[in-house]
């Protein structure tokens, strides 16, 4: 079984994360569509920290003998998912950014044209 | 298909009726080429006065744009550096918007000889190809260059030949021309960094006909080559990955009208 102290610290950590995320959404510093993965992470952490039986089952299922390690592994997995998600967001943004620059440059050339000719 | 390669002497005349009505433009991407750009523009104009010269200034911090417009070229100035692919695509978008029949890429650093223009476009004028690549290898003047560079060029030529099932000898050459079909494709979809190899495959996957014509390459008039060892390695890996992905991608990405 997971030591009580670890459960309490993990639950507190997850709760702080959740509150922080909700506050960021409330103050419009974080858009809902990018917050979803974060919320999912926070909720999963909180649930597994409090529901100690489930964590033990999960750890046993994948062959991890020390349940808190399962929590750690799952958390790392969520972080990876988040990072990958952001890489796709950045790729999309940079493609859109390039298109914008191209449109701008073509339009600028058009505007300057009468003076030049 | 490899037959196209062995036609080093074919040239069309500017007075040829197939060339006379041809609306053609040169896309000249330039980044920090202040010192040579006017010479390049002059050479292009000398080779073919009917070519509309459009310099794409890729966010140069120096006077490249000013010098180019002073030399009489049209200048499209990108607000910041997009890399050669992004700049080139801007040129194709211009060609599409202004309804050009043919676009030729000529580097702003002077390594391509505009005198080869009327040789390069022969397969397009004769309607045998949609994309023509000026190759350094099939010509009478064999291209030298560093050993590693030749290896890289050979490697990509081999891989691309396998993928597109047509023999090509120099897929890294940036001296190339396209007709309307090519302009339409590249305006819509063009790889962003190190675009030459990938765009060749892209064209083939969209069923564009590709031909090669031997041309001379010069060492750059001035400026610095952007090739370092670290970049070469990054280039090889990045482009190899892109090529590998093309095997699993659906084409065509845009409909043919």
C-alpha cells in the first residue's frame, strides 16, 4: 500500500495544480481547448492519490511493486502527452505564421506598386 | 524516362513562337545578398529581357531589398526570415496571382548562370515536362565540390529516384523551372526548409512530369555558403525523415483542375 504521507502530498499537489489551472482559465490566460489535457492530468492525479485501492490495483496490473512509482510513471506519461500536444500546436502556429508573412509581403508589394511605377 | 537527361545542346530561341507569348518570371530568393544582387539581376535581364524578375527578400537586415529595387527588380519583402522554402513559395504565390505561364528559380547569390535559361525551359516549352531541374551532373562540365557534398547529392538522387521511379541525378539543385501546373502546386504546397529534394518528390507524387537538363553551376560570386558540418548532418536527417514520411502520405494534396 502507498504510505499515507505520499498520498496526502500527492493529493495536495494535484489539488493545487487543479486550482491553478482553473484560475488561469478564469482570468483568460489559458484557453479551455489547451486546458483540457491539463485538467485531465490534475483530475487523474487527484483521483489516484485519494483512491489508494485503485492505485494499488493499477500498479499490480502493470507489474509495478511499489504503487507510488505507478503514480510517478502515469504523471510522466501525462507530461509527455502534453509536450507532444504543444509540439503540434507550435507546428500549426508556425505554418500559419509563415502564411501570414507571405500574404503580408505580397499585399505590401501591391500597395507600393503605383509609387514605384 | 532517363532519356531527357542526354539532351545537352537543345536550346529554344527567344524568338520561337512558343516562347514569344509565354509570360515568364524569375523567382530570386535573396538573404543578405546586398553585394551581388544587382549583378544577378543584370545577368538575368541580359539573358532574357522578357523575364519579370521578382526578388524575394527573406527578411534581410542589410540593403538587399533596396539594392534589388534600385536595379529594377520587383521586390517582395518578407517581414522576417522564413527560410528558403517559405521565400520560394511566396514567389510561386506571386506567379499564381499574376497569372504567369512559367516560373524559374534563380538563386540570388549568383551560383546559377541565367544564360542557361533557354536550355532549361526546353522540356517545358516542348510540353514534355511540368518541372525541369537544372542538374550539375549530366552536363559536359562535371560538377566538383567537396567530397561530402557530392556524397550527399548522390545519396538523395538515389533515394528520390527510387521513390519517384524515375532516374534523377541532382535533386538538390535550386535552378529549376515549372509551368502553370507546377506554379499552382508550389503556391499551395511547398516544403519549408531545405525544399529542393522534397519538392521534387512532391511534384512526382502529384503526377507532374519531371525532366533534367544539364547546366553549369558556379561558385557563388560573393557571400558565404550556409553549409557547415552540423547543418549538413541536420539537413541529411531532416530531409531523410521528410522523404520517409512521403511514403505514407496521401497524394495529391490538392485537386487537379
